[in-house]
C-alpha cells in the first residue's frame, strides 16, 4: 500500500530487453535499507525491487516490468524519463494522502495546463469506463501523486476532470512539467471502487 505522497523523483537510467523488461532507476534513496522484494511505486505503478545498489553509494534499483504492465501504463519506460517514486508505507506511518494500491486503472491524456495564482490547474481526459469513479472533491492518483478532483465533466467519448497542483507538488513531482498531449497513469480511489461494486450488487437484489 502507498499514500500518493512522492518522496523522490527517479530517472530511468537503463532498459534491458529480457523475458520481461528490466528497468534500472536512479534514485536518491539509500538502498541499504531497501530489501530485495520490496515494493516501490514508480509513477503510480507498484513494482518489485529485484536488484539494487549497495548502501552508501549513488542509489539505483532495478525492476522487471511485464509486457502487460507496459501496455496498460503511460509511456514512461524509456531512458531519461523522470519517475515519481514512493516506498511502500509501513504500519504506523502517517497517511498523508489517501490509500493507493499501485494498480493503474487507466491512462489519461493531458488536455491543458493553466496558471491559477502560483498553482497550476491541469485538465485530463479518461475513458468513459472510469467516469463513475470520479467526483468533485474526491481523490485521484495521477502518476503516483494523490490529488483532489476539482471538477468533472462527462462527454460522449470520455470524461474530463481537473486538479490544482500547488507549487510544492510541482517541484517535488513530475507534474509541474506536464504539457498538453502528455499521458499519465491514473488510479481511482479504492473506496470508490468498492462502493461501485456494492451498488452493483444492491441493484441486482
């Protein structure tokens, strides 16, 4: 489990084609206290550490990314791509954002970015299937970042939603560099997913 509070921006340093795709990511984390097999959210995608640097040297870790994951996530698996990183939460950690599983539900397109004071208002479009899970003042995870939905507008070919990104979040994540046409990973609020499932069975009763 994660909280959607990014703690480092990593960089894809190397891609190796194997049975799966092995991705090496540079990080400021001291990998000495990260176990092999630990989970790290990489721009919202929960992945397993399969190799890592030693303690006290420039940090890096490697993950194996399946073809299914590559097909269902934003095009971030390229050398030089900046990646939002979050280590899995521990029992007793502060839940600063909201409950995030690291399971991507879809990819959104960036529609526009505009200034609102020092913040940025960013608009996205998702496929109609995700529309029931979006609501104003609800939670959404964008490239691993916990955000609040400010507005939702449904269309025949998709649903648009907007968020505000404050200066701190712009600086501490990759969201400050988003531009129209970009694509990002989206995870809906896990509570919304369960409520929709409960409503489905209530309607059948």
